[in-house]
């Protein structure tokens, strides 16, 4: 059940990314630190080597505790055995806040560097001081991200050795084109929703052509999460294939993702499912299976609706996703 890895683009110092990553996002954010710590430690024992976190998730600290414990106990001999991803939240998507945000993440993780640092979402905030009755009150408003200056700050983080690779999350083809036009260091990864009911064919082809590795989140549709739906897990097509193969629906979904050349982040703190999620490397889907999956009706699950506002930079989901929805 060895976890395979894929090389990232030719950024100096980057290392291959394990195909299967363990996610740590759980809502309410930061609500189960001990469960996160103990589950990550068990995951390392089971063979997971890629762990995904973000400042938003408030899971960096328990992940760091688990890594420290694994090193202390000899479960792993070196931090270099692990691939750790974290993300810049939009409140820090300003050129002068990127480096401090990364340093804060590293402090919580008890690490000297990340393997991958991502811009979490292509949007920013503007802060202003409002004075009412002689009292200053800070308000936060969404605004377009200044991708040129923010990416320059990301490149600085890479140059300083604080992250081995840099990338993005939730970027459309159009937004990637804009980024590529100004980047000195190309994004290594675009982490986006990919699953059988939202297959992202256009975006995946674009990324492949540009040497950007796609990493799928919500490969099972986020079932059980506040932002998720059961459309994947209740798919009759996937149920039929799973029965025929003697596999679970999650295994079918994860195998489908990696057969396309994508990496994938999947979250479960249940040991049985953690093991099942790793058991996808010694079998394949048939051409008939893949054809059936390709015909599943498409609809996006993680829309980002809360980023849409009449007063914000994006007035509709079509505008935010540049028509790719």
C-alpha cells in the first residue's frame, strides 16, 4: 500500500508530492484538535506521508504536534519523509502580509519549511477604519486580489527556503493565465474540487498543458461536511461500479482521480476508511468503468457562494469562476 508520488514542476528544491494526501479541514474550524493530532499520528503509522492544512482550518497546531511526536518516537526518522501543504487565507493576501502569515503557520506547525504553500482563494480583503462616536472600528470588505504583488511575495517565500514549492487553489483557467503572465516562478499546483460529479475536464487539460499539477479536494463530494453534498456517494453509477469491483465508492472515486494523473486530498479520521483510502494502487478501473463515469451529469458542489456579494468584486458565481461552472 505504498503511497506513490508525482514530481512537481522544475522549481529548484521541490520534491515529489505523494498522490494521496490526508486532509485536516473540519468545521467548526479548530473544533477537534485532539482528534486531529491522534488521527494524523495514526495516519503516519498507516503510511500517509502527505498532509494538507490551512490557516483557515486551525489544524496547523495539532498537525505540528503529531509530526513532532512522530519524530520523537522514531515513527519517522526525518521531517523530510513528510510532505506538508498549508495555505494563505484571503485576509493575508497582501504583499506585506504573505511572509508573516507563512512564518505564523510554520510556528504553529513547529517546522522550518513547508513543502507547498498555496494561495487559498483568488480574492482579497481591504481594511479601513470607520469612526463612529469617536470610536475606531475596523471593517473588512472583499476586494480583487492583487495577484502580481501577492505572487511576488509568494516567490520571496520560496526564495527564502520557507516553502519548497508554491501554488494556488480554486483558480480558473483565466485566473491561471493571468498569473502565468506575470510569474517568475510558475505555480506548481492548483488545488481544486474534482470528483465524478465535477470532473473539471477543461481546467485539468489546461493545467496539464502548463505543467501545473492538479490536486483534487472533496473527491467524495464533502459528504457529512457543512459545505458538502451526497451527490457522489449516492450516485447509482458509482454504486454499480463499486459492487462489480468489490470496492467501496470512495475507493472508486479516489482511483478514478489518480488514474487521470491528479493528486488527491481526502479526509477521514476513521481508521478503517483511512486504510481503504490507501488501498487503491494495485487495481485499475476498466475502460467501461471510466466511460460510465464520464457520462455522469456535472454540477459543482463547492461553489464559494459566500464570496459572492453585490458590494464585492464578484457579483455572481459565473463571474467568480470565469464561466467555468
